C-alpha cells in the first residue's frame, strides 16, 4: 500500500511540475507562440474559476479529519509481557 501511495504522489508531483513548467514557458514566450501552451493555461484558468470556496473548505475539512483520525488511532506500541 505504501509503495502505491508513493507512486501516486510521485506521479502527482511530476504532473504539477509539468503544468508549472508549461505556465512559465507561456509567461516567457507570450500567448502567440504556441496553441498547446495557450490551451493548457486556459484550462488552468477555467479550473481555478470552477473551484468554489465551498469546495476548498470541504477538501480542507476532509484532510483535517483524516489527519485527526490518524493522530487519534496512531501506531500502537507493542505491550511487553511481564516475564520474571
């Protein structure tokens, strides 16, 4: 399970870095240079407009609950048996 989680996090990081790189290239080259870069930036803008404040709060609450449950049900230390 942890290897799958690491793989998914690595894929998300690579995707985010790719979008950031495309955005930087768009800023440096300008809007007229490439249709693909313009479409990526336009889609990012549409996504930002579509995400409502309520959705952001909902994600933050869910993340907070997950963190709280993990903290509450943290790793159990093994009990030592009394052998004398």
